[in-house]
C-alpha cells in the first residue's frame, strides 16, 4: 500500500504568443483546465503501476474539485481521507506556455494550505499495516514534517520528494528513505547542508547520502537517475525517447518508483522501472493523461 500525503490542484494552461510583461494584457491563443498537483499526479502514476493508493489532502467545495479528482476516482485511488473544505478554493496553478515552450507558473495553494499536522497524523495512525508514505513539498512545511516524523516512528517507509525545495528539519531528512530530488533541488539541499556541490551528479548524490540521509535518488531528465546510499552511487540511464512534453515527468517517475517499492523491489530495481515510467510520460502531452498503466508497454 502507498499513502500519498500531498497537493491536489487544477492546472489552468494558457498558450500565449509571448509572456506578458508587468502591466501588459495579452490575448492567449488557447487554454484548458487539467488536473494536477504533485500529490495527485504521483498518486495517479503509482496507481497506474499497480499499487493500492490512498491520497490524503484537501480540495475546496467548488467545481474545480471535480476536475482535480475525476481521474483519481476513475483509476481507483482511495479518496476517503480527502477533506472538502468550505474555507478555501481548490488549489490552482496558472501556467502560461509560450510558442518557444518556455513556461511561467503561479501556484495558489488554496485548500492545500489548510492541510494540518492533525489531518495527516490521523491518516497515518489509521494505516494498520506497513506502508510506503509519500510526501512532496507543496503542503505547509510543518504538516510535511509532522507527517514524516509520525510515519517514521510508526515504522512506515517514508519517501520524500522535496519539490519545490524549502527549508526542512535535519531529523526529517534523516528519516526518509529515499529522498527524491531533481538537480536543482539537490543543489539547494546540498547548499542548505553546507556541502560542497560537485559537478558530477553521482558525486552530489553520494555527498547527500553521506550526510546522514539514508538514500538519495537524483533524477536527471533524459540522462535518467542516480541512486546513492552509504555504500556508493549507481547510475540508472533512461531509455532514449523523443520527448513531446516533459510536464509531470518527475511525478510519473516517483509514482513508478513507489509502486515498485510497495511491491517489494529494492531501490535500484525500483528506480530502473521508474526511469521507464518517466520516459513513457514525456512521449505524450500533458501530465496526468501521459501516465501509463500496467496495460501499456514501457520504453
Ligand atoms: P523533473 O521534471 O522533476 O525536473 P526530470 O526532468 O529529472 O524531473 O525527469 C524525471 C524522469 O523522467 C527522469 O529521471 C527520466 O526517467 C524521465 N525523463 C525526463 N525527461 C526525459 C527525456 N527527455 N527522455 C527520457 N526520459 C526522460
């Protein structure tokens, strides 16, 4: 079983000829709303790879909540612990994408900001059997920290994707196994820990793992990933594919990773599966619609 404690958003995409400058109003070419949020994306990707998944978080009591949750519901993600609040709207990410593929993103956390340490503690306590508990960086920091501590002390395996990066307590970093980061986040964590930042990703992953973090998975886009623990680092190359849209590739990767960890794979084997799930997702447009299920053939 996998319990994801995380964010649920609607992504509002606007295709624009160029990004508006401060004070400028422009007409977009086209746009649409799509389900998103790292918690929701990773929960869906893990479900697609065969895991039993529950998602803990909050949405508003508005029409965006249906857009944000429909795919999760259809896929069979357990939404029993998803709170509907009247205090805040469903989280919203406004994304502008220009013709040259650059994007800008503004996230309005809304209901995600209302998820408290109490909400997540009770969800973790209620999990009777051993679980993978997966968190990201999009909930309030004290909620994430409380959830990691509680899940760790209850004997669950905690996977943390510290995205976006933000200050986090050192004991929380020592509890997670693995910490999953892209290169930007890894550099930020290394800086916060006052480590030197080596050029080579394998050395960076090793430096992080040697600082007391049990294991580290570093994602490297088309180059795949590196797995490191105190015994050293191993590179896991990604299959070569022609990328159409890399939105949500990191989330697809993490869903694939935790699904295989829940099935009993070791971290290196699970990562070899995760790079294939990530590579599958970049061949298709969008985030959630690009995620494979166990029916799909992976690259
Ligand atoms: P993020 O989107 O979080 O920055 P990455 O860009 O590192 O994460 O991508 C996550 C994973 O997705 C990679 O480890 C890889 O498995 C897959 N991936 C991303 N981009 C490509 C690509 N161009 N070709 C093949 N796989 C890719």
